[in-house]
């Protein structure tokens, strides 16, 4: 996986969330708007559940926004927002 800097992509991420998600009404709005959390998340996933947590398994690189008045957190896969980014 390539290493990318959040600061390098922050404006593109904000624009993509605004244009692809918020402007189209895909998520419910927050009357005071949203805050983009300042960093990436790696959401782990696995094909089986059995009580064991797999270290070093596959993850989904993501970002998140938080509603200013609601506190609702919405997460977005980086590749869905910026398909051209090489991860």
C-alpha cells in the first residue's frame, strides 16, 4: 500500500464529500454543517467471526465527517471519494 498524506488530499476529500454526498442529499444534513476529521481511518474487515481479531488483515482506508450539532459520524471509503488515488 502506498503512503499518502492527509494534508495533501484534504481539500480534494472535502470537495468530493460535498459534491458526491452532501449536495445529492445522500446523508441527512446537520443544520450547523459537518467537520472533516483530520486524518485517515483503517477499518478492518474479515470473512469469518469467531471471537478472534486478525492483526494485519485487510482494511478499508477511510475518512469521516462529524455533524457539528448532531455528533453523527459518517465514514467514507477513500477509493469511493477519490478513485484515482493509488493506495
